[in-house]
C-alpha cells in the first residue's frame, strides 16, 4: 500500500502506473479512507515477500514521494495462524 505525500504526487504516480504493461498480472487500485482523507494505492503481484524498504526506495528513486508503505497479507494464506489460540 502506498500513501503519496501530496495530490500532485498521487496524480503523477497514477499516470506512471497506467503506463505499466498489465499482461504480467500487475494491477493497482486507488481508495481513500473517510477518517483520514488520504489517498492510498494498492498494488497486486509486485513480488512475494518484498521488503517495505525496497519498495519505498524504488518508488523514491522513481521520484514518487511516499508517506508510508505497508504490505497487506491475508490470514487465509497461513492455515497455522488460523489455528492459533487467541
């Protein structure tokens, strides 16, 4: 998940992402949360277990300023986590 620093960065990022060849399964979605009014980008299929700092460094190298990078993982993919007592 990507949180752009400004609206201008968001617009530039979306424009750049639209130029990526989607034939390899890459896609992205934009959304905002009402409580913080931040625009966030969700990337799919950019690599398994890619460290957040690598993603941040690459985006900053491309001139895309970000406030935060967060990998979202579904608990459904880890059957042992579902069995763990709470």
